[in-house]
């Protein structure tokens, strides 16, 4: 990592940077506050910094907020494998334990949301509350990709190009990672991101090997659809989720369509709440942080969340 990339990944703020080891892998985490643990999992094409607003609001509300660079991103290890959802869920569960806790509220955006859904099935004791953001249940996503060629499949067309070797990595990092900036603009609501925000994400994506590792997530999901590991995963994910769940989604999300995500409640047997964030696209926690934080913190403070 050069000095510029290092300064982006270790951005200063009212938080602390450190490394935590889980499942033989070193993860870069950023934490602030004291109280019940809230684990924050980012999506594509981002890194821990996407939770900068919540790293302020959650501690102010009495929570210990920990944002992590997922495997292959930011300051975390860029391992050659481990980018399937069961492995990523095991990473996150291991992190909760490595942070000295037996359970946490898990908030996941985009790919982080798919990881969070998976954790709630594979390691439910670790997930005390579940908050998927811009992330349908994995089986809802699979179904929509197959049944809506002009809907969710069209919205996910960029991922089809990611299946090629080598070339997608080069395209993502070319011209100062301009394609990353384009994804942020196209998937968000009007007026976001500001140039400084776009520049931060573009710079972070130029960290060596991040582009390849990030694409491995997409490659596993697509290629495993008809493989034994993918079919086994799909069968496992049919289990009902017994964790109180708040699902947050941007009303203008063109990357994960609201109608794709909306059917996810059928997999939750526990109290479930669905909230659309008006005026926001795929990144509601950044585009409308005040609205997002009010929904999240209000729900966390509710000892008996509604169904």
C-alpha cells in the first residue's frame, strides 16, 4: 500500500483502528463507543468507511460500533480463497468472538447484508438482532435473478461481466478507478456522492488485490448456482430465521430493486420490520444518514420490536 492508500484506509476520526485475528485471517476493524456490540459489514465497492456516520451516532446512543473491512478489502488480508457466503459468515461470527462478545447486532449493507442473512442461519446464537441494508434474503435474490430478466437480472448486469478473468479487475482500476465512481453515481439517488466521497472509494479500490478479491464474491455467487456447494447453501438458507430483523432499503435503489428485497420477510419467523428510506438509492446509510440512524437506533432501543 502506498502512503495515499494507507491514509485513506486509516482515515482519522472519533474512532480507533486496530487489527483483529479470526479464523486465521487478519481483519482491519474500526471501533468507537461502549455498550452492546453492533457489527457493521460494508458492501461493494466500498470498505469500512461507508459506516463513518454510524461510528458517531451509535456510540452517542450507547452502543459499541465496530466496522470491519471484509476479507479482501481495505486493510484486511487478501487471501486466495474464502469468498463464498458460508466462509464470509464464519469470518464475521469469528470476529464477534474475537472482539470478546458472544453475540452482536449485525448490520450489513449489500454484500455485507448477504453475509448477515447467512450468519443468522448458520450461526444464529451470534446474531442477536439482524439489520440487512439494501440486501434481499439470498434466496429472494436467486429467485428474482431467474424470474425477472428485465428487473433484477437487468439491474445486476454488471455482475455478468465480472465473470470474465483478469479484464474486469483492469477495468475497475483503470483511469483512477473511474468505474467505481460510476457505480456509486448510478446506484445512488440524486445528489450523491460528493466528489470527495467518490475519490475516497476510488482510492481504496486501488489498494493492491482489492479489485480481484471483491470480484471473487460475485464470481462465487454466480458460478455456484448449479454447483453442489451452491445448491447445498440454498437448501440451508431455507431455514426460518429466529432473530428480530429490521430490513432497510432505499426507495430509489436501482442496484437491488426494492421489490426484490421486499419478499424477504417470508424467511423470518421472529419480529420483522420493513422500512423504505425515501429519497435514497443503494446507499441509504450514507445518502440519508439522519433518517437511517433514526430508524436503526429507534429499533435497537425497542425491547419488543413489532412484527
